[in-house]
């Protein structure tokens, strides 16, 4: 039995919940069932239809109101996610056991969840045990790329999430529709050039001096040499852009190939049956 999922991760406000909603709606339009699970215990509102909601297990308000714990919003969130990791059976029961299901997990925006904490890694392991092929989809606001310093920091976050989670990873540049023409052109040229060229060109007028240039160049070389972080742009307002991205992600978890293979096998089987009954 094969099952497929995307762990939708990325910094706060990068567009994770909006992405889940758009992909689910796109699925409905093309006759494909894509379920979404909310794993953000602080999410008060989301516009997609949720197959499951972590708030049914634990909510951040309950944790913060607990006088014994004395936790603030970030500590409270980590507490909720650890509680989830001790109660994965809740998630397994909520998902059911459906063959070829395709699920998006809308995750919280606290970046330490993907870089320091073992919780998401434990979740990945558990999903694999339940026969899921997992792809992490790291969303980064495209505004980050317009500024080289933000770009380095975003790239490092994406990289440490990739290394920590050890699954197929796709990095998505979100909110492309908000960019003006000039920024869109800059992003296009960045996507078609190496990280090193982009960073050196963008920071050549920097007042930070030679040492900084050298550091920038070394970081970018690491990224380029190992093809570590590549970005796929997403304009959520354009169907073609969603389609292209979904094909890219599906390929990384072999979604289409498996289904096609099964359909071919089913057709072969029907053909054999027909030959047998004719013969
Ligand atoms: N124009 C535009 N706005 C977007 C897009 N994606 C997200 N937004 C807006 O950006 C804000 C944050 O989006 P969310 O989807 O809530 O971001 P998030 O990553 O789920 O945020 P957290 O759950 O708080 O980490 C909202 O006001 C969205 O409407 C996009 O592709 N285009
Ligand atoms: Mg969200």
C-alpha cells in the first residue's frame, strides 16, 4: 500500500496555510482528492477543509492557561508538539487507512521545530511506518530573495530543515504574485543563475568589506557544489504555476508513476481475464 504526503513547513507567515488551501482547491478542480491536516495548535482560522485538526488533541490556549506549566506562546507550542509525538496514535486514527491517499500537513511556523527539535523527525519516521512517502515542502517568502542577507538566512533555514528531516525536499518561493515587475525579473535571473553569482552580484556594493564577501562566496559555493537548495517559484493565482509545482513534488515522491503502474497492471489483469474467458 502506498500513501503520499507533504509536510508543509517554513517560517511564520510564509504562506503555508494559504498554500494548503490552494492545493486542496486545485485538487478539487482537477478531480483529485487532496486532504489537509492542521498540525498547528495555535491556528485559529484556516480556510481549507481539515481531515484532522491537532486542536482536537491539544490546543495552545489550554497549555498556556495551565498554571502548573507557566509557558508562553513558543514554549507552549513546543509542549503541544511534544504531546503530539507522545500521542501519534491519535493522528494515525484520524487519518484512517486509505490506499493512495494524499495528505498535506500544515505545520507551525516556529523554525526551531525543524532545526533543533526532534519532533518533526519523529513524525516523519512515524509517517514512513504508516507507508507514507514523505516530501517536505519548505515555503520561503519571495521577498527574501530580493535581499541577499535575508536570502542567506532563508537558505540556511531550508538547508538545516532538509538535513534534519532526511526526506525528499522541495523549496518553494511563495507570494510571487506580490512582487513588482522589477523584482520578478530579478528572481527569474536568480533562478537561472548559481547562488554564488546571485549573492556576489547582489552584495558587491555592500559596505561590509572583503571578509564578508569571502564568507558570502564560501556559503554560496557550498550550496552550488552540492545542489543543496533549489527553489521552485509559486504564483498561487496562476493555475499553471500550481500545476508545475505539484508535478515537481509528485515526481519527488513518485506519486504519478505508482498510480500509472497500478492502472497498467489493472488493465493487463482485465485483458488477461478477458482472454481467458474468450479462450
Ligand atoms: N498575495 C498573496 N498573499 C499570500 C500568499 N500566501 C500567503 N499570503 C498571505 O500571507 C499571510 C500569511 O499567510 P499564511 O498562509 O497564514 O501563512 P502561514 O505560513 O500559514 O503562517 P503561520 O501559520 O502563522 O506560520 C496571509 O495574510 C495570507 O493571505 C500568496 O501566495 N499571495
Ligand atoms: Mg498557518
